[in-house]
């Protein structure tokens, strides 16, 4: 069994089709097919169920994928350890929730200092980003603080206040309770906080509408589609311009920490170490509000 076979198996599992995996890896489809067949013969078990729309992992394939991800992650870590230099270099994959207002400051500062690092950013909700870090898909991520996970190290970034925002036609909490709630998908820390407020006050929102980007949510609020719960720093400029109105909830629901997480047992490369240093240095820097 070769590492390349495991990489191909992992890619087919992720993409669900031979053609998509071949495109991603720049291989011909016949090569991908023969590698998978070779792996199945070596392990003496089918790893995929083939169907008209692609390929789905068998129970044995799902078990192999868990080990495959660990093996490939350790292999990548091994290369980083052996090749580690004083000057950060190589790939750094970071995740973030969409509302980290200090993110441009951190990324810009890091990129200017360490030009040999290929820095990439993935956005998502807290729950999914935490899973991506735990499963070695990301080197680290900016998330909203939740219950500490034993396999993660947490670095504080900043604390902020969440506010309910609506268009200017809404002035009372009774009106707010009747408005649709505009939010990210399940797993978002801000959504969880407002849902806790709803539950504690026996409120059932008229409608919950999920969106993929912060810009779309804010634009929809401005147009009167519903309300949302976001950091005050995100809404402040919109409020100053008279586009939205802020409504404040008790500290139990509104105070929230943004943290940077990484795996506890992963080797701390100079690339990631310098990124964490940059986060620490940014604490005294002002955040840049979202332009809208």
C-alpha cells in the first residue's frame, strides 16, 4: 500500500466520483480506477458502492477513511517537522467564522512579514470549523468560544458584544419576537446564543431563514426581511448610517469570546507559531468594520 493510493482513495471519498477526483488530482480517470481497484484487492474488501451518480463508501471504506486521514495528516506533519526552518514557509490553512472583524488586520500583518507562506482561508460556522481542525483538515480556526474540547488548544483573540439588529421600522421587543430570524446554518455560535434567548423566554420565531454569507444577511435586514444577531462591531457603522437599529440583550446572551483553536497533539510548526504570535500582537490594533 502506497501513500499515493491513500491520497487517491481520500479524494474519491471526498468528491464522490472518479471524474471529479481525477480533475482535482490532474490524473486520468483510468489511473484513479486502477488504483482504487488495487487498494480493494490488497485489502480484500470493496471500499465503494458504485451507482449511476458516483461512488459511496461502504462500511469498510468509512473505517479506512478514518485511518487514512490520520496517516496522511501524520505524514504531512512529519514533513513539516523535518523541513522546519526558522523562517516560516509552506502552506497554512486557516478557518474562520465570517464576523471576525480583526481578521484583515491579522492576515495582512502576517502576509507582509512571511511572504514564503501560502496562506489560505476557509469560512464556516463554529461547529464545522472545530470538526475540520480535529480531523486535520485545517491547521487552526477562529471560532466563537464554546465548551473546551480536550484535544484542542485555545488562544483568546477578543471579546465582543452581540446585538439584535432590525430595520428602523421596529422599535420594541414585542415586534422583534414576531420577526423572521435570519442566520447562518446550525453550528453557528451567534445563532445558538439567540436560540437560547428564544427558549428561555418561550419565544417561537415566526420563521428561521438560513443564509450563506454575512453580506446577504445584513442586506436582508436592511430591506426589512427580518432580524439577526451579530457582533456590535459589525452593526455599528450600519447603525450610524441609519440603515439598521440595534437592540440589546442581557450579558448572558450577548457577551461572547472569539478564540483561535488548534490541535493539542499536532506539531507546532514555525509557520503556525508565528501566526499565533501575530494574533497576540493584533490585540491592541483596531478592528475594521465591514463595508456595506
